C-alpha cells in the first residue's frame, strides 16, 4: 500500500489514466475526486461489502425455509 500526504488541490496519478485528487479537507472528512476511464470500476468499499452481504443472504435460505421445503417433499412422497 502506498501512503502519501496530500493537501487540497493536490493529486496522485495511478497508471497512465487514473487521477485521484484531494478536493477538500474539512475537519476529519476528506473529499476526493477520482478521474478514471469508464472501463475501470470505482466503488465505495462499504457499498461493496453491503452488496456482498445482501447477495449472500439472498442465496442462503433460512432454516425455516429449509424445514418447510423438507416437509413439502416428505408430504409429496407420502401422497405418491
């Protein structure tokens, strides 16, 4: 990890086509701007973590759902 100190108005360049600029520093909040080609995905880390958790929750059935499905399968097998 590269760690650099920058002031408002200063930038760093990543590769040939990504620029990260410090736009404003207000207290403990730093506003940054990222200039990158559309082919480069730029996301906030907390949103990616939330999306990953949401996807995992949607893909993982609850115990009640599994029990309900098992009961339905057993009932169908008994009816046959």
